[in-house]
């Protein structure tokens, strides 16, 4: 049974106090089968659209396509079309399965992980919450089983944070972002004086491949070898230079456990991709997060010199401008719904990639609410309404009940309030134990 009522609570509790110790040094902020790889924007898993005078197809409020002109192709006399923030937001939401969750039976967990290029997983629950927002009939046990049978893994990739990826993507994307991880070590050189890093990496590999180790266990051995070194710096060398994966039961649904590490190639029995394609990475990023600028993708991957890659791909891409004049790139057949396409409420986890994968987040984060979803180095779970951040939420569970509390940043109005309630009830049906009482509450408006 699901009920709803108001609550006098002034603010929701913070996020789960279990951020992974391998999640990075400040990455939060500014941070079987692996599934078939997408080719171009068809990977976005939504009906592809194109064009219109503003570089998108004309659609009605339900997103139904109507014929449109050729988009985004520049000529000497035609400047790049401008896409407003609202249109950009709708385009990204469509690719993220957030305009409408994937219909039952149409999207597997492996396909979702591939098309979304992984899910931020600094805490244990966000991948499950993220998929519940995107798949209408999501079963958490499917993701858990994928991790248990090693079809999916938890590994440090983009922005030096833990992501849940398919096995195939873990082997490729870790190689892709390795230069960014190497740069991360530059700030810790003072604590590594006299340390032979190659020897440290070899020793660490032997240790974690002999049996999975916690970072504390690994650091204890490394300190015996280099007692004068900075303990944090020693562990960061192992973390950044070795492709460490969190072994199960860490990350399993309603089981989990402490973080124990081994190398991803040992865990999967396959080697890392030695030559990941930067061009393919750009295509996949645009399919999941576009239209986007070079700087956007550099923010997502924390890589540099990507302009050269975009330039090589320019002949096959469309170009646009945002309202501030920034050049944006996109795949020709990627979905670009009309700016007025309906965007129902969605409940996203903390650290969701929708909120972290652009240098300019105006398409989904209103200026008035910037910073309200963070507290220190932690993030709250986010309510989206009309395609924009609109509040925060929490889920509290015990043996008898599951209570989902939503705290908007401003009054929602009757229609949006009812739609938000319905979405909360849907999420509870997917994530909470069916044997307990389900309740959706609205907390007090959190004034800005």
C-alpha cells in the first residue's frame, strides 16, 4: 500500500554515509556479456530525430516526430543554428531515457549501461536508483546478478570516480581515461620522494591479484616498503596506475560489503584494450549527452586535447550554438525533441551523470538552484520537474516501512505535485521491499 502526506521536516537527511574509499580526490564536484556497442546516435535508445530551423525535428508535446528540414549543416552563408537551454535539456533527457522510461522488455541492464556509457557509482545505491528512473520495469536483481556474474563491474573511470560499467566498457574506458588518472598523481609528488613507482605498481598488482585486498591492507604493505612516504600518495599510485575493480559482494543489491580490490583484467580474465578509440568515445558521449561542446566532453572524461578529435569528426557531425555562443556538436540522427516536449518528474540518485557531464549545466540546473544539491563533498538525491532540478529526496527503509520524502525548492503546483507523487510511488514499487508499507511524503519547501 502506498500513501502520501505532508511532513514538517525542514530538509532531508544527507546521502548514504558509505562513499567508496576509491572514489577519487575531489572528483565529486566540479565529479557474461557487456552488451552491444552503439554505433552513432541510434545507441541513445530513443527514436532518432533531426533538424528543423533550430537544428531539431518539430515535435508535439508528446514528442511525436513531424517532418523537418535538414539540421545543423553550416554553409558559408548560414551560421550554426542556436539551441536554447530548454531544447538542449530535452535532447539530453531523451538520450538518458528521462523523458520517458524504457518500456517493459525493451531495454536490458547491459544495454542501458552501454548506451549511457556507465553509471556514476560512488555510493552503492545510485546505479540502482539511476536505472529505476530510466527503465519502467527495472528489477534491481538484474543489475546485481550482472555484477555477481562479472558482466558488470565497479571501476574508476571518468572524472576519477567509481562507475558501474559493462565488462567490455570497463576494459576500454579505463584505458581511455588513463592519461587523466596519471595527471592526478602530479599533485602528490612531494609525498612520493624516493618511491620507485614502477616497483610500487608491480608489488601492488601482485598483492591484489593473489587475493582481493582492501586499500588499507594494501597501504599497510606499501608503508613497510616506503615508511617515509605519504600513505595517501602511495595508495593513489596503486589506484591511478592499476585498473582496480571492486569485487563482489560490494555493490550487490541488499548485500554489498566492504571495498576489496583486484585488477579488472584478473577479475574478467581479459586484457585491457590497448588502443581505445577517442573518436568512438566522442560518438558515444554525444549519443548519451549531446549536443555538447568540446569542453563538455573534457569535463565528462577529464581528458584534454579533445578538440583535435572533434575536428577529425567534424565532417560527420552537425554543429550548433548555445545561447552563449558556444559551439556544440551532435550526431546527425540523434534525438533533438522540441523544447516544449513534456518532461515528467524524475527522481535521480546523488552524483547522477546527467548533472556531472557538462561544463555548462544550464540545460538541467537552474541558476537559482545551483549548489543546493550539494553539502560539502556529498550530494543529495535530486528531483527533476519539467526537465530541471527542482528539489531533493531521500528514501528511508526499515523492517516495517519504506518512506520516500520529497522536498521541493519551490511550490510544485497541483499538476506537478500529483505527477511527482506518482513517480515516487513507481520508484517505491521498484526499489522497496513489497512486504512493507510504502509511503510518499512531501517535506516543507526548501526556500532558496
